[in-house]
C-alpha cells in the first residue's frame, strides 16, 4: 500500500458523505506497499480504510468484491467493501475506482514466531477450503506466462551470478508448467506477506490487500507465504516456523502426493515471481510516498531455495 494519488479534504468529504457514517475527523496516507493508494479514515462512527485502485483492469474489480464478500460471509477477517446508503460499493474518487472498508484491528508482525506462522497456515487453509468447491475464476496477471515473458527482458539488465540464477529460475518456471494439471485449485491471496497480515498478540486479526488474488494451485499460496513468514536470519527456511505453518495448514486441508512432487519447484518459482516484480518496480522513476522493496531480497531467497533441500510437506499416512 502506498500513496500514488494525494487527496484534498474537501473531495474526500464529498466522497464519504453518501455512506452516512458521520463527519470526517482525520485521514492519513499509508506509505507501505507498492501498488495502490491507501488511506486511514477516521469518521464519527468508526475507523475505516480507503483504497484507490491504481493498477489492473477495471473488469477485475467485481471479482475482488465478490471474493471478499464470500470470505466475509465465511467469517474470515478481511476488509470487505462497505456500501453507501444507496447500496453502492465500488465508486470513483480522484478519477480512480475507490473502496471504503472497515479498518481491521491489530498490527504487522516483523519477527513472527511459530504461533504467528500457524495462524497464517490455518487462515490459508480456510481461504482454500472455502473456495475450493467453486473458485471464482481469475488468472493471475503475474503467473507463469508473465514470468516467462518478463524474465528475458529483465535478464538484459543483469550479469554474472544474478543472470545465471535468473536463467535457471526460468527453466524452473517452464518445468513447473508440466506439474500444474493435477494440483488442487482454489482462490489464492497470492501476496500474503508479513505486511499484509494484522495480529493482536498471537491472534490473526486481519488479512488485507487482495489485489493480487486469483484462482490457481493452492500450493502456490503456501510457497509465497512460506518464503516470507518462515525465514531464518540468512533468509533460509527456519525448520520450526516452517513446520508450524505447514502443519497447521495440513490439519485442515491435507496435501496430495502431486503437491509434494511439485513443492521444491513451487518454492523457487514463488521467489522468481517477486524477484521479477521488484526488479521492474526498482527500474521505474522514484515517486514521492512510494516505497520500493529491494529486489536483492528475493534474489537471495531464490539462491538459497536452490542450495538447500525443500522442507517436506506433511503427508497423511
């Protein structure tokens, strides 16, 4: 989350009036993240979050709204869209699609423990089992096809060990495509990093930023989460944290043999996805209020996933 589009108080007050939530008390931009403009909004009737959609086709927005509403109805802690008194949920602000959502309690965890990781595993299992029977279909706009197209373009900017690593990772992406058909599918968050989860102590109180959500293999969601939540001090995978996340997940949604076979590749390709997106972001002109995450983090994680054995998935006997 970032602030690409600054707002004036008067235009924000006009936007908020149809919700009937009282007078605007305060608002402030949120300077984390990389894709949309986000604000904290204080109104007389409570605390809210406001998102201005900066990236992606407008045709995808009904998918996000429907998915969040389904998860809200399943009692998962997510920021569903609030309707105006006339029943509108998706509106325009500063010539951008805009959503008002409840502000979820809690704060980000920078150094997760095993209980935090288990909470993330359970939440992902609930997301997947809630949507597995009838997933809302949306292809990721940063899936394998995108990686195989974007990778050679980014390779032109690299040399030495980084270039060799990228070439190997693109081979992994091509190989993974052959493993996808038997993998069980559902809706995915596809971006469940530490800065997209909120905790009250050890309790997961909210998951935010669903604008990379899609349908796809559930194993991909696990790989993305594991590559950020379960790190040791060198960016390898901490066995204790990894076991906590995977064990909590498997207790609710057992893994299959096909998933176990694809797991090492999936861990590496999940690193490739975010290495490429960060390389692209870092190559763009700097914008005030926008935080660019360092690409080298995922370059290092990818290298370690190649060097170290993948942690085994807990399979039912």
